[in-house]
C-alpha cells in the first residue's frame, strides 16, 4: 500500500519505492527539450521582457503557439483534445517552462488554476464544451477567487450570485489580481449564491456580458503576465454553468490550490536552476584581481548553497509528484469515481504540497538574490536580465496562498489527520519515544544518517505533543511556534527525500563523480538542517516561558540534533567546483 500523506513523519520509506529525477524517461526528457526550444525561439531573443500593458496580443498569441505543441492540454484527457500526461510529467513541464519569464505564470494559469476546476469538477457536458477549446487556447482561462477585501480569507468573498426567475444566475461583485484576466475568455468565478455561507464556483464566459476589466496592474515583477481587476455587473450565467455543488466552491478552491502549490514549486525549481546556471556562467567569465571570480571561495559558497537547495527541494518535489500519480492509480483500482481520483490524490498530499510551495519558493528567492550578487553592479542593470528574475521571483511567496498561510496549513493539516480524521497515529508514534530517548542520552555514538532523520522525527513529535498539551487549542494563536514547527517538519521531509534519493542511487551501484557530489550534497543538507532544527526547537522551547520541563526539553533537543561532524566549507566548495567545471547547473 502506498504511504499516506504526512506519514513520512512516522513511517520509514524504502528508497527503492520513491521516484527520483534521474529516472525521467526519453519522452519526458524530450518534452523538456521541446519547451526549452520553444522558449529559445519565442522569448529568449527578445530585447526586453514583454509588458502586459502593451503586449497583450503577443502574450495571448504565445499561448496559442504553445497550444499548437500541445502544451495547453497536458493535463486534459485525450477525448477532450489534451495529451493526458501523468501529474509528475506535468510538474516537469512546469519546471521546464519557468525560464520563460512571466509566460510561466500565463501558461500556469491556463493549464492549472484556470482549467483544472473543470477537469476535476466539471460535468461531462461542461468538459465537452470547454476543455477542447482550452487545450487549443481558443479559450484563454483564468481563476477569479481573490477580492479587494478577501485574500487569504478566501471564503469571506462578497461576490454574489442571485437567482433569476428562470433559475439562472446573475453575478455581481469585484475580483482582484486576476492572472490572464486581460485576455481571458473564461473565468472560474467564486461567488456566494443568495445568502449562502460558503462559496460556489461558476464557469463564466466573457461573452455572457456584464463583465468589465480594470487596467493592467503596475507590478513589481512578472510584467509580461496579465493581471487585472474584473467587475461583474449583473453578469448572466446559465444554471448549467454552476461548477460542482452549490456551496462546494470553497472546497474546489482549496483543492485546486493543492495542485497549484506543487506546480508552483516545480516552476520555482526551474527558475532556481536557470538563475544558478546564469550565476555560474557569469562567475566563470568575469575577471577581477586577474582571476575569474568563480575561483573566489566567497563566490563558490553561493554556488554550492544554491546547488544544495535546488537538489534538495527537487528530491522532495518529484517524490511527491509520483506519489500523487500512484495514489490516483490506487484510487482508480479501488473503484473510486473517476472524477474524484486526481483531486483526492492531490488532497492526500496536501501537507507535502504546502511544504514544497514554501521551501521551493524560498529557495528561488535565495537563488535570484545570490545570482544578482554574483553579477555585482551588472546584476543591478536591466541589460543583464537577472534583475528581472529577482523581481519576478518575489510573487511566488505570495500567491497560491502566502508562505505564512502555507506554513500554518502544513501544521493544521497534520493535526487534523492526527486528531480529527485519525488517519495518522501520531500518538502511538509518540508513545514509543521515551525509551528511545533514554537510549539517546547514553554516551555519544555517531548515528547513521537514517538514524539522525529518525531522531528529528522524534524531536518533532515531542515538541508538537508538548506544545499541544501545554497550549491546547490556543496553540493555533501562537503562530510563531506553529510556523517553527512547520519549518521543522519541512526540514525533515526535505532531508529524508535527499537521503532516499541518494540511497536509491547508491543501491543502483551507479558509482560516478556525479553520485559522489550528490552524497556531498546530502551531507551538507544534513549539516545545515541539523542546525536549523536545533535552532528552531530551542526557540520553541524558550517561547514556552512557563514551561517547567524546559531543561529536559532542551537536553533532548540537543541530543536529538547532535552535531553532524563534517567540514561544510570543504563540501560546499567541492559541489561548487563540480558545477563550475560543467559551466552550469547541469542536473
Ligand atoms: C501578481 C498576482 C497574481 C495573482 N493571481 C491571482 C489569480 O489568478 N486569481 C486569484 O484569485 N488570485 C490571484 N492573486 C491573489 C493572491 O492569491 C493573493 O494576493 C494572496 O492569496 C494573498 O492575499 P492578499 O493579497 O489579500 O493578502 P492578505 O490576505 O491581506 O495578507 C497580507 C499579509 O497578512 C498575512 N496573513 C493573512 N492572514 C493571516 C493569518 N490568518 N495568519 C497570519 N498571517 C496572515 C499574509 O501572510 C500576508 O503576509 C494574485 C496576486 C498577485 C499579486
């Protein structure tokens, strides 16, 4: 049986059971190359980035060109004109398209949030009517959830749908920050029907009338992506265009966001790789003090750190993507209704999707910042093109749920599965710990990597159990503690994924220089995450001021995060030199 979402915390995973990025097949690699060629031909030769306030036609035309290659229908079933690729290949596509400046956001909205609500929740008639046209980009799609007064608190939206005499709807309200809104033909609109408590979702065609658009927003970045306000004034919507159940819209919005989050993680992974490669190329070319700046170890630090973060986040990303595919297959085999399988598979891994959104977007921010620094003054110039990446990256910590909201969600979802739906038996896992702890207090032994990861898991269970007991439901209000716990959980998931990936490669006996660098990355990641977990756990313990067990908790925390004895500087330099020799981030 496939592992449950979040169960990485309490179960061991067989390295051979996970998917690793080294296993992409020929077709998948070809898809990646095709996207690369598309971006080179259509975008990378442009003198400057497109600007949605001037180049709207060019941008929507690009969507049509990409559709000719099948790229707008990757997740749509063949019977509706799509390619019906598996979910993990869809993630690879998101990675590949990321260097396409803000076109990644445009096609992301088309293929993800703007169309998946129909793919997952549409009736047969709705699918037949809309999906073929979305796949060819004859219909450009958008997703309209956010409102001026309703952002993170999405269910508080004021947009209303009232019944007409015929039982159709009239929609009134205002949506904000709508990607692709400037040229969209269809909007997935979330509104409350009459006096309902919860949102419903509708497929709204622009031609229905009653829709006006605001000016293109003047944004910090992703300037080539259309973002507008959309106003609905008595917009008539046929009753058949209700998507899913009445009041089921909030559930749709949340479930679609699970998909959006992991796709964004894949896209940020692609952006990070692109940034690092640019940084490496510039570092090699740029000479100062009669040397290439790539020879300075301060520059190697940046390159090594970026490579560590990228490899680590990627390991967790495609492990999860494959699990989503496998879960879907399992659900189909068990007779789940076809319409629900993918969405339920995604829901299963909601914790992992939220972790990945945060970790990968923060990795991207680090990479674009350090790449710009490698470029020095040139990095600050528009000419070099890296300031665009710096500006574009910033949005990824805000949309698809802000990183604060995603951190909170990570922990809340884990607690829900432990104590409400009882899918994860954290209590049983926690009960085993005291004996293990006594053993951990025995004289210092050098634990294996696997053992260390298990010790982090024990520490998380101790801290979450203890804070939960002390604060009860009030824990939700102590957001700093919740966010630190979410970060510890995230570090555990990431390091375990790197470990499993390297272990799987080692089991395949693929001894090579490449594998030896991957082992160095694993060591460095373990070193760094040990420090992070220790620091965050100490902050949590110190923040529980009235805690009489503080001294013991600190002792356990130190023991369970005991130093990993490597030379991090040596490892980091070695990793950096490997990629400098390659002239790019070559994985
Ligand atoms: C360029 C761009 C494109 C976008 N595209 C789309 C789109 O296509 N469709 C769409 O519907 N939306 C879109 N959005 C909207 C986006 O999803 C929201 O901006 C995002 O969800 C945050 O909402 P908000 O801006 O209202 O911020 P707010 O919710 O007001 O948040 C402000 C700050 O408060 C924090 N905060 C809020 N609530 C809490 C809480 N409970 N606990 C702790 N901290 C909290 C947040 O983390 C954040 O730091 C887009 C936004 C941008 C900028």
